[in-house]
C-alpha cells in the first residue's frame, strides 16, 4: 500500500513537535499598565510545566524567571502572560530567552515597538 503525496504531507505535519508551533498570545494592552501579576516563588500549573510538576521557581531570581518566561511564552495563554510576565523584565531579558522561532516571531514586533 502506498500513500498519496497529500497523505505523506499530512502524516509528516502531525509528527512535528507541537510546542514548536505554539505561542502565547500577546494580551491586549500588555505593558501599558504597571505589572500587577505574581511575584516571588511560584509553581506553574501542570498544563504549563508538565515535565517537572511541583517545582517552585522564584520570579525574583533571574535564572528562574527566565525559565518561567520561556515556558509561559511557549505554552501559556494570554491570562498566563498577564499573571507571570512583567513587561519591563521581559524587555530586559528578551535577548537571553531560549524560545522557539514561532514565539520569537510572534512577540518580536511588540518587543521592537517598546524598545524604541
């Protein structure tokens, strides 16, 4: 049995890593008001950090914050962005984030506009 070219394309697309194509949406008005989200130690919900459930990360610690931002920008919702990401700190740490290209492309216009 052979597969048609369309079937092969559909099959190969279904094998892609889902996180590679996901990105948290930019909430309307994000960054226009002072940050009122979470600070200090946080435990991300399992739907965001499913591989290391129960880990507490400190948003005051730059390394922990970077991990949280990478996870939320890749796996989160607009509500997660508002809860976990301080726009000022996102701008300051943007270049050091290890995020998929789709996430960087989605967020880059917002970053560029606020970096001017």
